[in-house]
C-alpha cells in the first residue's frame, strides 16, 4: 500500500534547518524522486523582545538525477506581523541540497538515505526575515515498514553556521534564564531571523508513525534536539506534529499539518499549514507494478523541512 509514502516523505522532510519553513520538516526520504511542493504556512513567533504572527508561502522542487540521487531547492516568501509594529514582507532564506539513497525501502527492510542541505542568506536581515548567514546541515533518514499500512520514519540531523550570529550577542536566553535571550541582544538590537532561528550548531532528531492507505495518510511525530551557542547548550524546541493528507490524483496529494511546541525553547510555538505535493517520480509506476502493497518514498524540506 504505501502509495502516499513517497509524497508524504517529500512533504515532511523538506529542508529542515531547525525550524526552517516546511523546511521544518520532519522525516527525510529514503528514495530519490522528482517532486514539486507548494505550501502555505501560518504561525506565531516569540523571542524575548518581540512576538507576533507570520505567514509563509513556500515552493520546493526536488529533481531525481539518478534513481538514487536527487537535488533540491526551496524558496520562501515571508510576511511578518510583529505585535505593535509595522508588518514586513519579502524573500526568506533559501535552501538547496542533495540526497543519496543508501538502501531502498522494501516491504520488510530498512530504507535509508543521506542528505546535505545548504542555507543561503537571501532574506532581508534588516526586517528580520533573513538570518544573514550561511548554514550547512547533514541528514540521515531511516524508514521501516511495520505492516502493510504502518511505517516508522526517523530523521537525524546536525546543522552548523560558520559565520553564525543568531541575532544575539554574548547574553543569550533560551527561555530558561533571565540573563540570556536567544533572539537578540540589547547591545546589537533586533537582528537575525524571527521565524527561522537556530543555534550556532544544532542536533535534531525526529521520529514519526505513519498510517497510510492508497487514498490517505495520518502521521504523528515528535521532533526535538539540542542547540549549541558559544560555550553553552540548551534544549531546542520539542514539537508535537500531526499531519494528514489525501490523494486528489495519481500524482497529487493535499497535505495539512499542525505543529505545537510542548517543551524546550519557544521559537514558533505553533504552525498550521496547507500544501500540495506533485510527484513526477519516473520510477514510481514500475515500483507499483512490482509491489502492489508498498510504495517507496521520497523526501522532506518540508522539507521538509524544517
């Protein structure tokens, strides 16, 4: 069955620099696909000095160069609405990446993949839409069928930013101390992205359980990790994610998701999204003919994707 898994993974895995867009993704794919993904996301952001709401329109394209190798790129358009301040809109930080499938996901075996994502500082730093730095993220993804309709997906990643400033000076706070603020400092002012903050280095893990049939899927996931800034470490957001989708054609899936931060640092306490994923995987048809009860997957970025 798992006919939705490729689209699901594509959608959930997307880029995933910490909380980046759908980019904020969840799991990463175990196969290379050609996929176009569109998403509209609404959410709330919080830092020590400001809070508000945002909306983001996100476009991500993944292209399969080979059966096991794909490249991707994602571009967000962001609108920020800080409380008590003027709204701002513009291009957010973009992402590009490459993914290699190590082992295919069979009916009973593990599907695994490795990925490398690069964050590009294309967003406006003065409006706090962009982070103003390059970033790199390594990803290892695993998928394991439990039954004909259940699958476990796991994603491990580590990101770092060589010239990272995270919009703060030496005094930081990650929601646990009055001395620190992870969003901005009094000395440097309000700099750094409001909706895609992350530590100088950050290790993130996600695990999800997916129930999928030929027509729809439901996914429940938990994502969390540890961030490192200078000489200190702290718990990054621990998010509960619920996602559902249904097919509207042979290649198209409509996906909706809700993410809620339940512990750790507050960055985007909640997000709500609605998206459309179109899968052009040239191997999907042959795969369905060989495996009537199972379909391989893709991606995220997202996405992820995240």
